[in-house]
């Protein structure tokens, strides 16, 4: 509906110096996906998303 698919969700309060959402997005980009990290303020989570994805297959989380 909104043209994006969530590939992963990561808590914002991770250990200092740890960037699991960024690492996950980097791995997805190496596989050819245009992944990016956004912040979902309502849930206090970092989301790894792909914009403009075909959402008919459903979102993974």
C-alpha cells in the first residue's frame, strides 16, 4: 500500500557501537536490494526497508 517492504526490525536501544540495522541493510545491498534504514518513532525501532517494493508478496519482519 505504501510502496515499501520491511526486511528487518531492530531495537533502537542496542549496545553502544553496535549498528545491527545498518549491517543488515549493508548485507541486503550486497545482494542487490536497495535497502535503507529508517526510524519508526512510534515503536522505537529501526526498520530496514526497500522503497517501491512489490508488497503483494507480503512483508517480512
